[in-house]
């Protein structure tokens, strides 16, 4: 096990170990790898578990944690270089107005 | 599954305590040391010391009274003595009256009216000793998880808070709510960025609006001081640690509350009327937040920490959950449950969540939490305005 998926619907997992390119992403002991890391990704950071197209929401905790700003392949590092936060109108509720 | 029971102290207002404290509180800051002397003179009494109560704007005076009375009426308290000075004597008297109006035991003594300080301390200690003797005669009786209110808190967070301890606590919250109990999610500032998620889970449009209103009010107060939480988060340190968006950071915080519907939104220090997941409007500052939740009737607080925060409470056991095993190994004295095992593949969110729930039951039955063993009794009230 080297990655944690917080919710079954999630498109990303959090790494608990540093991964090198080609390392398997393992969500549980004894299970087949979900995918292989496409680059070096530090622990605490996120890896894509399935393809996420530009403009699609990124799902963590079963919720939308951001929007992909580029196409993301399984095994890719998912972070500020390919994800942005939700805009107020994308949240579905207004707070300040 | 049969609802698990615990053995608690039944109170006249129908609530159940997990502790049987007799407390002495100052009504104003000037009486803080006198309160400590009184507690020293009556072994077994819990001093509750704070630095508020005088020279406050009306909104702060009301919040102070609500917080002190709420804590004195917490189910864990068998009896409370308020100590006042004189010039503001109505404060101590009003506090005792508010607690008695809830069917609970309280008394007020005013220093100015005493023949000497020594006589005053002895009079106060004598009243407290009588209350201790009465409290000792209260037996523990069977009670249900549905009678528990559990406060949820995080303090000294780290990169793993949103990955291990907070979601595991969310699993425990869902178990408690599943049995008909109540959990209080707090820290309004920390929910900014995930307010739409909780609002969407609100039981009614009114509850959703109440929640969005407290978020907007807090955010606007911060903006008025030039602080923009949305732009400042995630912080550069957060991003380095792997957090990408504010949404993600705030989700990691509100995960403590689990996944059940949001039933009610309450003011700071107010007691929830509903059962289930409740949100209390509090600052992110952990001591203010815990004090507000114990004023709201929380008999137990569960507190996640990545840095080994020692925060305790004079009113309720504070159960600590570490987010990583390193801090657990360094400070086992401060920590009750280690959620860091999830990172090492030795546990899951489910198994640690179950362990937290089991710990809540054990502590409800009388097992001391780590913070109690060390006598940690932090207590402070959310201040709204400046001092007059």
C-alpha cells in the first residue's frame, strides 16, 4: 500500500510514500496496482487514478475539490499545475451576495 | 446493531453527564486567583478560570454570560459556584440564576460582602464541600449514545490531518449519529471553501441559509480587517505539502463531521435542539471553540492533532487523535488514539473510526482521557469586540 483513496468515487489518491516514475500505485496490500506513476511524485501529493479531461471536476472525498485545467492521464501528478479551485458559480451556492 | 450503553450521571434537566464535576468559576477576571485559592481549599473541586466578564461591550457581555452559564449547566457538572467581586455583583448572581433556571445546581458568592478574604474562601469552600458530598451520592446509571453530544475539533493540524485523523473521526461521527447521538462541527473559519458541500447536506433550506449566513458574516468581518481567507489558502506551505485548492483543504477539515445531514446551526455556546450533525459558529482557535462546544452541552470532545496540541478542558474529557505515528511516539502522554497507523497500512479509516468510537464510549464510562490525566484545563471565551 502506498496511496490512500479517501472515497470510492475519487479520481485521485494521496501518496503515503514518494513514488519514482514507473512505480506501481497500490491502494491496498496484495491488490493489483491501479496504475503506474508517470513521474516522480512526493508523498502527501495526489496521483490520478483514472483519466480526467480538461474542464472536468477532480473528485476527492467523493466531492469536487477542483477543476482540471489540462487533460490528466492515470498515474500523473495532480496538483496546482493541472487543477484550479472551483469558482463561486461552480459551487452551486452563493455566499457573499 | 443494539445501541451501546454507557454509565453516566443523570441530571435534573434530563441530560446525562460522563463526569461528576463540582466547579468554581470566577464571574470576572479579577476573581481568577481567588477562585484558584477556593479550589485549593476544597479538594476535588474543579477551578474554571477565565479572563473575561467586565468592561465589555453588550455583545461580549452576553456571550460571556451564555458561555459561563452553559458550561456550569453542562451535563458533566453536578454543581457550580460563581465568585463575583462586588461592583459587578449582578454578573455572578445572574449567572447562578440562569443555571438554576435550567433546573441545575448553582450558587453565587460576592467577595465585597465578606468580613475577610479568609472568611470568604472558607464560606465558598464549605459550600463546595457540601456539593461534593452530594455529588458522590449520585450513582452512575445506564445511558444511551443518543444522549451524547460530542464536540469535534482540530488543532495543530499537519499535511495528514485531512487524510487520516479527520476522515477517521468522520467515521466515528457517522457511528454516533447512526445511534441517534449528536456531534458538533465547529470552526467557521475552517469551513470557508467547503460551505457549499455542507449547505447541500442541510436538512432544510432554512438550515442551509443559516449556515451560509454565519460563513458570510465571519468572512466579511475578516475582510473588514484586510484578511482574505479565500486568497490566502491553501498557504504556500499547504501547497508544498500537496494541498491543491481551498476546496480540498476545507473538505479535509469538515470531514470530521462525517457524511450525515446537517440538522441545525447554533450560535456560539448555544445548546443544540436537534440531534445528529450540528454546526456551531466558533473561531478556528481551538480553546475558544472547545469552550463554546462544552457550553453547548458537549460531554466529550474529540480533537485531532498533527503536532501534539495539549489542549484540555475543565468541563469535558478531550480525546486526542494523532494524524501521524511520529507525533504519537513522541507524545504518547498527550494522545489517546493514533490515526497515523493508516499511513503505514496498519489500519483503515474504518478501523480507526471504530477505535475512536470505542474510546468515546470508554471515556464516557469513566476512563480518563490523556488530557485529564495531565490535568489540562484550558478555557477561554470567543471575544467579539474590544475592551471598554
